[in-house]
């Protein structure tokens, strides 16, 4: 997952430059990685994402914060899928 994170970071910095978007997306991804561990991105399941949502709700975070974190994860998995278009890889988010 760490290699994929670094590739995603480069992609974000190319697309957003000095804006704060890369920082926030990567922070959201890091929170998710801390929860699921160093799982290979292709082995992340909908259940992993659901568990992440539950943990965020248990912390009594606002729905807008949770939704932004999910948008970050969705973008991450869409980026990974776009890098390997020949693979059938559903986005778990």
C-alpha cells in the first residue's frame, strides 16, 4: 500500500500543485491505511471501507468529514484502477 500511496501523492501534486488538496487526501488515506494495515490495495474490501466508516462515526465526526474522507479513498482507488486499465478492479468505496 505504501508504494501505491507514493504514486498517488505524485499524481495529486501534479494535478493540484501547491493547493491543500494533496495534503488532505493523503492524510485521509493515511488514516485508512492505519486502520487496514499494509494490505495490498487490490485486497481492500467493501467491508474494510464500512469498518472505516464505523470507526469514523464512533469518533463522532461530522458526516461532511466522513464523506470527504470517502471521496479521498474513492479517488485513490480510481487512480489505481486507471493505472492498470487491463485489470478488472472494482472500487471498494
